[in-house]
C-alpha cells in the first residue's frame, strides 16, 4: 500500500512530525533558557567543548525540531537529527558502563533514542506530507 493510498496519510505525517519533535522542542527550549546551566552540566559530565556542544544541542533540539514540525527541509533534517540522536545516545546514555538503577535508566533512554531514530528515518523515507512548507514550495 502506497502512502497516497492511506486515508489521512498527510494528517498522520503532520502528527508524526509534531510527536517526533516534541521531546527535542521541550528540552531544546529548556537548554536555550538556561544556557549557562546547560554549559555547566555539559562540563560536569565531561562533554568536550561544552559551550559549543550546548550551542549545537540548542540548534538541533530547538530549531531543527521547529523546522521539522513546519515541514522545512524535512528529509535532510530528519537524517541530521537522527545522527545527532545517535550521538546523544552514545555520549549521554552509555548504560553498558553503569550498574544498578543507573544502568537501567540509561538503557531505557538509550533505546528511546534508538526508537526515535527509527521514526526519523521513516520520516526521511516518507517526506513531510502535504501539510508542510516543503510541499507548498514544490507547487
């Protein structure tokens, strides 16, 4: 069955874009509002170049998620956000080095990130759908 044969596919793709982006939007906004605190956190956990890492996190999480919600450059940004999400999974949720409850919590978050990557890759394949700036530009 083709995407065009699924009743309501464009509305479902809009909902998928919003739902996939919501987590990034919320936490990117928090990082933007508390930039210095985020830099301190990045420093504390040993992220290299914490100020730059914070800036990248804000751009990827807040601004790229807004672009995906609006359907702007959806396919390339979905791939870029998937790569970013893999990086954050490997850097921020290295459950294989932990024990006890820390291991359990980080394993959940690691595989949450992996699941989100799956959704972003599906969005890359399908595109944004009709309710997107990408679609309006093609007309």
